[in-house]
C-alpha cells in the first residue's frame, strides 16, 4: 500500500515541498510507493512579497498546471482539524466535509490576518492576500482617475 504524504498549503513552501517530494522519491527510486496530496483553499500560488509593487500582474500562477503532470493530487479546501494521534485531517470543501488519512504531513499553511473589530476598520487596507492587495490597487487607481481630489 502506498504511503500518503499530505501537504497543507499551496504557497511557496507547500508548492516546493510537493515538487521536492517528487524529486526525492525519484532519486531514491520510491516514486511508486508514495501518493502526494496538496490541500489549498484555491488553485493558485500567490507571490506574496511584492503586493506593494506597481502592478499585481504575474503575482499568481496556477497550481494545477504544475501538479497534474507530476501526478500530485490536489484538494481545493481548507484543513480545519488535524488529529495527529489518528493521522487524520478534516477538510472542508465546496462539496462538504472530507476526512483524509496521512502517513506523513507537511504543514505549510502560512498565516492570515484577522482584522480587529474596530470602528472604521472597513476603511483600511492591508497587503495580506491577493484580494486585499487588489482592493488597495483599485482604490489607488480610482483616486488617480479623480486626480486625488475629494468627492463633494
């Protein structure tokens, strides 16, 4: 029976962990003995350091484009609970809750910003996610269109 390697997170750390697992399993001639699954909320690797650049173009690439040819399974979802004593993960997906067994686990989920509940917080910007960075970029473009003048 194949060993199950599960990687939680599809950012640089998770993506390169999957690619490295392929390379290493080939080097030791054990590729047929391991099944690799990557769990990520979407199908993108986002190049996070650079959200403050002039343009967000090129700051994401599709995971599936690189995982599928290497026979790395992909689950679009979020790891909700890890049960290390049972080697099991509970994943929420668009189709519902899924249990996933693993023999080896790489946790590369990264971080996320939780904004405090403060008055006016909805008028602030951050560069924590692609969506947030796009929101800031759109706001700056809109201000520039208005020649940075206040609306009255």
